[in-house]
């Protein structure tokens, strides 16, 4: 990252990353739900990936809105 960017551009980039993390978290959560019965191992992997995106989403949300409410807690259910 060699180009200097102003604060507004940096905030736009962080918001795009936050939105992308939210999309990915939803997609992996849905995949885990679909695979729960048919392929428990793949469902577990999808669940872990969803949790990783959930963590990233939380961090980016805190950067954009310090001290604000956390992202909706819909999380991925653990597959056993």
C-alpha cells in the first residue's frame, strides 16, 4: 500500500470490508445449516469459517463505530 489515502477513503474501504465480511459470514452460516445433516464434517468446517468472518466483522464494526452496538448476534450454531 504505497498510495496515501485520506481518512474518508480509508473509512470507505473499511466499510466495504465490513460489508463483505457480513456477506461471507451469512453465506458460511447458511452453508453450515444446509450441510448439517448430509455432511457433518463439511458443516463443521463451514461453521468455523463463519465464526472467523463473524470475528472479523466485529472488529471492523468496532473500528467504524467505536463503542457502538455489536453486530447482530445470529452466529453460527456449533455442529456436534
